[in-house]
């Protein structure tokens, strides 16, 4: 899952980015309204966290333009003032929810989960064949065996499980699991797929992660 944070306060942006990365999200940060708008148009995000008070373009302007362009990612507005007017204006412009600063990180996480659930990302365990992944415990299970995953392995497996039987290119995988600093020249995707295979497929006669030569990978039963 990839999140865009549009926030000019470096400290707040850094706090959100670090916290979300620990939860396996890939996070891009834009530090002004114009940059944020560009990012949101170029990349596909699962959610956007948008501050109202921004240099160059306000959060309201950004919101209006993104909705006008048909960007579908749910938007969580951050407002510094506990102003009813701001909230109403934001919701009128199409924001999905808002959070008043300062906020507890746990609350931000909870709001994001609600937004993404509405967008079809459930909190129920993801299942495919005898493999399951539980977003609550962040553990995978193959047959009767519990499997511990690192943050990136979790994100990668989650993406595969949300797209079973679909061939996923390295580019698609990188876009959803890594942030914009990802270097497409590297073989990081292959390396992590191999980590996952070792944990998930190695001890089972039925392999689930398959290579599509020259293209990418697919989660399927043979
Ligand atoms: Ca701000």
C-alpha cells in the first residue's frame, strides 16, 4: 500500500512517514501543494494525507484539482486549527475525513484503516490456497505453520494476495510496495520475492509464487 503525505512541516511529515513505514506502507512526501499535486497525478496511491496550510497551493486547492482530475485515492485532511469552517469546506470539496493537529499517531492509523476499508481494503485475513495473511497480527500462515515476516515482506505478500492469478510486473510491484526513491535498475524486487519464496513455498510441495519469465510474478495454484 502506498501513501502520499503532502505536508510542509518537515517534522510532522517525517513523523508520519517513519510511523507508516513501520506499518509496512510505502510513503512519498511532498512539501508543497504543487509538488503534491504532481505526485498524485503521476503515481497511484491508496490514500493521500493532505495538510491544509501549504506553500504554493493550499490543501483546499490541491483537493479541488485532484477531485476534478478524477484521482480516486481517499483523502485525509490535516487541519491545524480546530475550525468547523475548515472541516466543512474540506468535506464539501470531497475530502473523505479529517484529523486535527496535533494528533496521536494511533488515531491517524485508525482513520487510514477506515478509509482504505471503504476503498475495498478489508481488515479480514487475506487468503489464497492454504496461505493466509492477517493484517491484525501481521503474520502469515501456510498450512499449520506460522510465518514471521519483515515489514517489506509483509507489504509484498499483501500486494500479491490482493491480486491473485494476475501477472504483476516488477514495475507494478515496485510502485505499490516501494516509494519513489526506489531504483528501478536494481533487482530488489527479485531479492524480496526470493525471501518470500523461502518462507512460504520452500517447505510446501505446492508452490504459489511463480515467475513469468521476462515479465514478473504471479500468485497462483498450478
Ligand atoms: Ca502546513
